[in-house]
C-alpha cells in the first residue's frame, strides 16, 4: 500500500507532466489537439476508477494548457449511460471536466441514478449546460418533470441546445437566477470557469484552488465582459406563477456559487409542504443554512462517490444532501 505522501507526489507528478505537455501541444494544429481530446476521453471511460482518476488529472491539465486563451470553441459529443448525449466546449473549464471525467461528480450523479424514480420531478438550480437536467429527464421518464434554471446567457443557450439535441419534452428551461424573492441583479462572470459565475462579488475569481484578483483578470481578459444584468426569481414565486404550488417536487439540486441561502429562503413554502431531497453545494453562510434547514426539520448527510449517504455533523466541505428528519 502506498502512503498518502507518496500518492500526493504521484498526483503532483501527473499534474506537472500534463501542464508541460499541454504547453507544447498548444502549438500543434487544431485537428491534432481535437483528436487528442477525443482519444483521451475514450480511454478514461474504460479505465478502472483508480487509474482513471490519475489519467484525468493528467489529461485535464494537458487540455487546459493546450487551449489556454484559445479564441474559439471546440465542441465534442459525449454520450452517457446510453441515456443522453451532450455537445461540450472543451475549451471551457466545467464543460472540459464533464467531457473528460469518467462520471461527472460521481457522488451526486450516483445518488440521482439510485434515487430518482420515474414520474417524479427535479428542480435543477444552476443548471449550467444541462448535465443534471438531462440525466434527471431520462431517469424520470416522459411522465416526469424537470425545471432547469440557468442565469448566464451563453450557458443557457447551450443548455437549450442540449435539450433539443436529445429531443426531450419534459424539461422546462428558465433563463433566470434563483433567490429569496423576485428582483434584478448583476451576475459576475468568471472567465476562468464558465461554471463559476456568481451573484456574490468578493473581488476574486476561482479556478479550482487558483485565486485571481480583479486586476489580474482584467489584464488577462481585457475584452471579456465580466458582468451581466439578470432577473432573479424565487422558487415559491415560480411555482405560484405557473400554477404548480401543489405539484410535488422530489429533488432540488442547487449549485449557485455562494447564493445557496437565498435560494433556500425563496423555497420555504415548497420545502415545508413536500420536503424534497436537497442536493446543495454549500460554499457560504453555512451556519444560516444549517439553522434554516433545522427549523424546517431537515437533517444533513454526506454523499460518497457511490451515491451512498451518511450523517454529517457539520457543513464543512462542499456537496451535501438534506433530507426530512423522519424521527421528529
């Protein structure tokens, strides 16, 4: 058995090797770079999990640096579970991860694969280009419903395209942010990660563990628009406006880069009435979220990579599952 120290060194070696090779391949013709990504994506799918993680760490850095500041789009088709397919721009960070990972965010994906039942309903808040919306649509079947919210215009455009690509009729896409009430606001665009746009302005931009200040971002991306005017709607108001107040929602998935508390506040009526399972990436206001959901009689769980759950004692981490506390 390898020690954690040796494992860490192996991972760092793969990361550095990927960066080095990616910087070399940056000067290769586009057809060769595209071919490289396609072949590596196919290899990752067939590798055992432990090896595929290392290979993903390597090839992610290759592709990232190969296309660094590339002025264009590189769309590739990826199929999942014989259920659905997506066109993904591997120049962009989160879409690159979705394309290259053997299974995108396996904890959340496996939980949904195990627990979404035909005829049920999913609300996908922060839908990006649609991975969870498409997965939910196929698992829920024609009798199910998916309500898919994405605030950023370009992401929303490709969300719609992926819905059309799969000829899905049970997804309603909504080009709004979600919050505690109906309002207007500015969305802060993250040029490092198209999945990291946020209503929260903390003057930093993140790409995994990398943190960039505003000045560095403006200097590196002088032509990029870093703000977008958007409309915000609360879930309770959306359901009321669409005569869906009595429509049972089974699962809510929330990934909103720091605005989680406001989303939950705006869904209090739904949560109190139907107690849907909540899958939430928690990055801010942990204490407020914990107090609010305790008040609503929810209990917090971790989700492991196989989709299994265990009681969580706090909100230290990222992705959590909240379920109705059946003991009370």
